[in-house]
């Protein structure tokens, strides 16, 4: 790994390098050697056992032999020295292509992107989590979770997420579809599990707002207000980790992955069941529930940078039959049809996941969300996540049995 720093950021580069070396060791990637000249790098690159981290000045050349051995290049940004910063980026680019280049700023906070490229912020006071994420990135172990659609079954996601956290599984990025987008956003912004349960259960008070049925059976006025209040004016760019919500373009049926802009609008679009709630217009596109095209957004979370993909499916290949043969009402017909459709599309999730968590769930996904069902689904999520831990320990070498 190459770290290129402007003159004023050499001390910061050493902090990053030292943190990365320690993190590589914690993540089971063996010892890491830190050097700060090309001559030292050239001497150890063939002999060192483990990772080699080189701190180089912004005018360092990139010998072809070393360039071929570079797995990642990091350019340290310096807002007070734009010329030095650009020189550092240019030198880092000579060692690694854009897919292997990372921009890092040492500051409490800062812009999430520079010239269209993502920027990792490493806080001076609490650098550990950001450094660990850089180390997992370099080791090919960035963990992403794809939270699937499933209506009331979405309480299951809370059980999965809290169990993974308890066992030391990091979540480096999140993609969510429908209820998965709701829970994923709340988790990404640090809401505790019990609070997420309460916020999702509270949606039932806002669902049934009738409208003149030109575009849908129900209005989204109530649920929009509830989501906007929960999102508190935040944008995707405010999320501490990469976050995406998946919707479907009603005109061409394509998958639409929203990663920037207003959080509330994207979540509303991702969970707008066709016929039940009206479509949502974003960026000139007419969007509805993402479950129509990607019920478990494994492809979307991989596009966020996940190298280890955990999929969480809340459906089955054949949704459970509804008891009795009583005729469905209009709302029940629309919801049941949506459930059957998503179950048919959901079959590819296992193929695109390194680990697929598919809890055994009873009941329909279109029950009203309430605290009574929350406990049942949450417990199912916890059990399924525990069952997945042996496979996760094979993929993530630092995890230990509990």
C-alpha cells in the first residue's frame, strides 16, 4: 500500500500508516511493515512477510516494478495546500488506477466527495473506525449488507443487525429495498435497535390516508410526513457509511439506486407499493417500490464497494398461503399480488451473496406493523444471524466464537 502526502501532512500520514498496520494485525492479515522512502520500499517489498505500507512524498516517482505490486494507493488531502494536495493525488494515481485509489482527509468532518470521487474522513480524535475500514478495504474485506423488502417482516432486519454487531461483524455499507431502506437508514444514522422498532411500529398510524383513487388507493401524505420527521432533513451524504435505497422506474422497469440527495424522498419511493401508494417523482423519474426489480439489493450493495456481501431475504420462493378462501378486498389483493411477485424475483439473492440470511418467518408481509409482531420477527432475525456466524467466521478471520 502506498500513502502519498503533501509536505504539511507527513505527520498525519504516519498516524494513518501506524493505524493501518495495527488494524491489519487485528484483522488477521499478519504484521505490516511501514517505510518512508522508495529505497526502503524497494528493499523490503520482496522480502517482507505481510503487508508493506510506504509513506511517500508528493513528488515521488512510480517505478514500474513497485507500481505492479501496489494493491492500494492513498492520497492525503490538504485543504490549506491545494497545489501539494493535487500533486499527492497525481502521484498516487501513478501507482494505482482509480478503482484502487482512495482519498483521505484528516479532519473532524469534511466533504464526502472531491471532484466526483469519494473521500474518507479520518477524525483526529477517534480515528479507529475509519482506519479499520481502510484496512478492510485494502484487504478485500469490506462488509456490505443488503436489507430486503418484506413489509411488516422488516422488524427482522433489526434482529439481524443487532446480532451481527454483538459478534463484531462490521457493516461498512448498506443498501435497502422498501422496508429494508427504512431500517437501513435508521441503523446507518445510529438509532438504537429499540428505537428503530418503535419508529417502524409507529408507521401504522400514518398508513391509512384515503385519496381519490386516480393513481393509488391510499395517499402517501401521512407516511411522507412520518418519514420526513424521522429523517430529520438529512441527506445520503450525511450518512456515516455509504448508504443506498433501491427503487423501480415505473416507465421502463429499471433498477434505480439512490445514493445522494434527500433521504426521505428516496425512502418513500423505495417503499411505494404500486397501486397502494402513489409513485414518487425524483430527478424526472417516476419511482415505485424497489421490490419489483431487486427485493434483496445484493447488486446494489456491491456497487457501494462491498467486497463481502451479506444478503437478508424476508421472503420465500413460494409465499405462505393465506388461511381460508375468503375473497380479498382491494387493498389485500394489491398487497398479496406484490408479495407473490417479489417472492418470484427474490430467487437470485443467494447467487449474489457471500452469506444469505433467510429467517424462517411466519405470517404475511402485509400485516400491520405493531410491537406485538415486532418481537416475533426480531427474534427470528437474531436466530438466523446466529446461524450464519460460522460462515462469516470463515470469511472474516478476526471473528472468534462466543
